[in-house]
């Protein structure tokens, strides 16, 4: 297994560990962002080819890079930023309503 893929696995596991073990909502949002970043890195690693060039129609190249995963990575970055912004807006609303970011205390407040 190559080193970059090990890094993706480590980042994904770190993000999942953060989501599962933390009780602060801000830290959970950070964990989700780490998981998103690891998946974007995976998309970029899948499309990488050593010595590859951009697929240009004018010339014949032996090794070309597939642009689809790169386009998906860019789309994922935009969607991830939007999802993070919505999660942070919800965290702000929860804090204004309940006065805490602790998940355990918020669960106790259910009627």
C-alpha cells in the first residue's frame, strides 16, 4: 500500500473518531470536515498518473490524466464548504436556544 493512501485512511479514521467520541458540536463539525477532506484527497489520488498530461485533443500522448475525478473533487470541495456552513449555522442556532454545545446536555433537554 502506498503512503498517500495510508494518509487518506489515517485522516478518515481520525475524522470518524472525532465524530464518534466528541460531545462538543463544534468538534463534531471539525470531524466531518476532516472526513470530507480525506475523501477529496482520495479522489485526487485516484486520478493521479505519474508522467500523465492533460487530455488535449490536438496531440497524441501516451499517458493522460482522467479529468472526471478532478472535477468531482472540485464539486466536492464546494459542496463540503456549503455543508460545513449549514452545520455551523445550526450549531449557532442550537447554542442560542439551549445555551450549550454539549450533546449530552442537549439530549437531556428533550421534553
